[in-house]
């Protein structure tokens, strides 16, 4: 074995504080939450995995194809998406040999040092597959063969892993145009695993979404509704929400570029809808329409009880070359500064005081945590703070989140952790990371005399389990 392909094991004290006294407290807290069931109320796993329960095809398809964190890092260092087998929009040639793709990934594994992907991937290799070497070019084939042999066994099928990961509930994300066939198949199968859908209407409420007009036509068809009027359009969306709810959905998700909300009169909204549905929307119209739709969705949530998630602040598809060749979600999204105080005011003026409404806010703009989000969630009964997300879903991001929001919003205005992942195998690693970082934060409060030890145990349990269960109505 060469120097780079070394034996590897995860440090059992990883992510705990370095000083022995606080570390001991953190370890004690973590031991009580480490094995709690996983609630994954927001993510992007493919429900078909659990509907069909077929073996994952191979290590490259499992670890590399769905993971945009992997794509972006490798691309930044000169690996072209074609070389990773990412399908081209034009159907042009890409690498199809999974072993070659895996070798490319393994040979570049050092690029992930210091990133959360390194910990997630190492966790999956060692804890899930029992491969106890540090991945490198030299042991790429050995790792591939080891993982491929595991994947051929029944205990590595999606449903078996779901049970082994101790997942109590996992939510995927579907558009209103989805017929939810995989979710229905899961329900009908009698399998006890709980896989929910979340209602993600961006494709039919954002006039700038690719194919928006075609999407409206598809919505008219799937909802069997007349979309020629504003009222008809809203009724179609309400109908799709009811359908999602009937299949087990408890939440909606809104990935708008900004947190902009509006509260137009019915006449103004109808006129705006008319411009939008005829394809004549300006950029300002599109932003106003999305803004109005956030408020409409909040109103519908008051009626049907679906929990609302707002995920603003990503400049999607920043790289036009990648978007043109490979489409969306290929690791080319970049965070932008995000305003909440002014942007959400029209929505909060109407619904912010509703205790029966839950709106969970996310951000990619850390400056908003202490300046805007913690004060907003620490006041409005309808608001909660989502966990640090995407670029902030990392040990440092999670630590900074607790440090910047807790003093203003407390713990109860947060909603526990969600992994927001497309990479199923990373789920245990991500939840474990969050539990460790939260316990480390609580340990510091105890060590500094800011929290009693028994309270810290209670909060650790809340953060790992109870808050997510309550906020997402799981
Ligand atoms: Zn998401």
C-alpha cells in the first residue's frame, strides 16, 4: 500500500471542541442523540429508488452522477462534466464507462480536503461500505470493486439502506406537474418506509423558469382546469396541492431568486397573470408575479396546512456554457446577497401573525442571519429559521448559524436539521455532522455557565429530532 492509499478510520471525536473539558460535555450530549431516528424533511432523493427498490447500478452512478458538490469542485480544477458522465442536453458523447469515471474521481479525491464533502464521502465509504482506506488513484479500482460487490447484495438496496440508516421520514421534492407515480407505488407496496413528497411549484409560478408556458399548458391538463383566468390558475394550483396532500405531502418549497413577496389587488394580479400567461412578461413582471405567488401560496397554506419553505438567494445557472450543454443543477449556482426585511413585508403584513401558519426561511447569505432572519423569526409567530443550507451546510456554517441566531431567536424558532441532498448515501453523514456540531455548541454554553447541563440534553434532543418533527408535521 502506498503513502496515499492509507488505512483510514473516522475520528470518533470529530467536530467536537478541542479543549478536553468542553469536549467531554459534547461527547456526553452526542451519545444521547447519535442514534435517534433521522428525519429528513427536505431533500432531493429520487422516489423511484424506493418505489422500485432496485440495486444502485454502480459506485459512479451512486456517488458522482447525482452530486453537484462533486461536479463543481472537479470542474473548478479542470475536469469536464463529460468526463464524469454528465449527460449533455444535445445527447452528445459523454463518458459511459463507470469505472473510468470513478478513477477520475478517486484520482482527484484530495481536492475535497477541508470540505464537508470529504467528511460525507469518507463517512459513506467507511461506515456504510466498510472500505477502510483513504481513496486515491492507487486504490481506485479496489474501492470500486469493493463498493460494487456491496451494491449487488440485497442489504444495499434502497429500502434496506433506508432502514439501516434509521430514517423515520424522508421527503423528496416534486413539481405540481408530477403525477407522483413513484410515491403512489411506495404507498401501495405495503413497505413501511415513510417517503413523502414536497410541493415545489417553481416551474409553474416563475415566468422565468425554462419552458414556463409549456408548463402552464401541462398544469391545465394534469389539473383538468381552465387556466385562462387568474382564478382558474389559482384553483388549479390549489387542486394540485390537495392531490399532493392526499399522497402524504406536508410541505411546499419555493426556490425563488429573491424573497420578494407582494400583495396586489385581485384586479392587478389578474392583469399581471394575463401578461405572464401570454408570454409577454418583462423581468419586472416576472419578479412581481413570483412575489405575488409567494403570498398566494401562504394564503393556501393557511387553508390546507402545508408548511411553507422559502429558499431564496441562489443565482441559478450562473455559467451559461454549462447550462447550455448540461442543463440545471450541475454545480453552477452561486449565492447572492438577500434581503428579507423589506422583501417579505407584504406577506408578513397579511399572514405574519398567524400562529397556525409555518413559513420556514432559508438563506445563502450569512449576513442576513443576525441582521434580519433571527430578528424576524424571533418576532413573527408564522416564521421559523431553516438550518444552514447548501453552501453553509458544513461544520463551520452550522457553528456560525448557532452563534449568530441563537441569542435573538432561541432554539425553538429553528427547525432542526435537513440534509437537502440528492446523494442518498450522504444522509447519515450529514445528520451526524449536524448533531455533533450542535452538541459542540451546546457544550460551550454549558462550559461557560450559560446553560444547565440537563437543559443542554433536552435541547440536543430537540435539535436532532423534535423540532423537525413538529415544524414539518411529520
Ligand atoms: Zn432543496
